C-alpha cells in the first residue's frame, strides 16, 4: 500500500513537472540543448547568486521527492544553464546518483557530448570526491557551492 502511494505521488509530481515544463518557452538558440519534455528555464540575467539559488531549488526538489538534500546544475561561463538535477540516490536506488553526477549526466545528454570544458558546476554543497572526480573527467572548469557561492576552483582528481 505504501509503495503504491509513493509511486502514485511520484507519477503525479512527474506529470505536474512535465505539464509545467511544456508551458515554458525556451530560446530557439538553445533548442539543441533541451529535452522537449523537460526544458530548462533560463534566467534573464545569470548571476552566481541566481545560479546557486537554482541549485538550491534542485535541492528542494530532491527533498520534496523523498531524496537527500542536494541539488546541482551545470552552466556555461556566461550563465546559460545546460543541465540540472536533484539528488536521486534514494529514489533511484543508485549510490552514484548524487546531484552533481546527475547534473553532469543531464548536461552531457542535452549537449550530446561528454566534454563540458569551459562549464561551471553550481551545487548546494561542496562536491564529494566522487563528484569532483566526475567533474574533472568531464572537463568542468570551476566548482561553485553553498549559499555564499564559494568558488572552489577547478576540480581535481584525487585532490
């Protein structure tokens, strides 16, 4: 019974998100970067504070969905969001589905490449070693985290 209730709730949240997502207008110049069923709403002016706030929106989405309180996004150097995700460790039963990993996967799928050179990862907290290594291998240029948008610099492998 509980499993069915949780499944029904997730389905309802997914349909709501899809309905809201379909109502968003996405710039035609970003058409190659979007999933038509899940477009990314772009800010008029992308400041580090706005991008961190969006990472915390992803964190809130994770909590609402019954997952761990983490969120992340990937943006170009000039602030175009190309991937975003909440933590999905609990909901997907996947210990590697950290928000940063999911955001990297989302950006790579949307852009059609594993090379995210020149991009920045914004996350609700400092990335763990696994996520920092993934950011390193993806070519992420910088990591920014926390409410104060602390710049942690370039990701390091086994740093």
